[in-house]
C-alpha cells in the first residue's frame, strides 16, 4: 500500500501501473539505441586507439555521460522542434490519426499495439514520437557502453589468442567482431542492465 496520490485521489499503485507500459516502452527504445550506437562506437574507438576517431568517440561518450538529461532534452527540443520543426514534442501518438485509423491501446505499448492491430500509420507515428525522449534517455548509456567496450577492446586486443589469430592471417573484421568483441562485451551488458534499472527508477 503506497497510499493515495494527491491530485487524482487514486491509489499510487494504480497510477504506477497505468504509466508503467509507457515508461517501459521508452526505456526499451533507449536501450536499443544504446546497443546499436554504443557498442559499434566502442569497438571502432578501441580498434583505432589514439587516433582522431578515438578522441572524437571519447569526447562524445564523456559528453553523453556528463550532460544532464533535462538539459539535453531542452537542447534537442530547441533544435529539432522549434528550429527545424521535424519532430513532435508531446504525446505518444497523434490523436487525430488514432481517431482516423480506429486505434485503441490494449497493452499500453503504443508501438506493439499498432503492430498487433496492423496499423502502420500509428506504428510509425509512435516511433516518431519516441525519437526525442529515447535519444535523451539513451545519451548516458551510449556514453557508458562506448567507454566500457573501448577499454575492454583495447585490453582484449593485446591478448595472445588475438595475436595468434592475426598470425594465422584471419581477416581483421572477423578478429575484431567475432573473437575480441565476444570477450569484451560482458561489462557493457552489465552496465546496460544497471542503466535500465536506473532509468526505470
């Protein structure tokens, strides 16, 4: 029993359960961005240690970890909403589009509900509405994952089995992504799990 919330006069647990699907959808989108962007950046940075690419990735990673999310959100809103007018700033989908396509929320996950109902308009509209908040929320885990993967790649690339693979003449791409990354990814997965829990709270 977490009590009754002040404004709507409902049990706090009921409010939490109402908003949990939207929160999970946003966090999962942010984690996907962190995986898709952070891991390749860390690998590239680790492979090209002390190059301009490495310096750029480290600068971006430190920026992602250091920037407060609320300030980054305001900056992204100023650029992509106010200046360029590319992305929406509120809601989870466009209400008029939902009415026109007879969309209804079932699970609370807009993107999943749109897929289940075979509604591509709401699916893409929901993804567009997810971009700004997901990127804002993903900045910290992207920086964290990129830095961890970079550090582990540098360490793993100095191991004897990597030298042996190079001596056998295996392609660099195979060595980096199949052998080195497999052993360097562990700490990054742990960091993603902790970031997920932190974002959820």
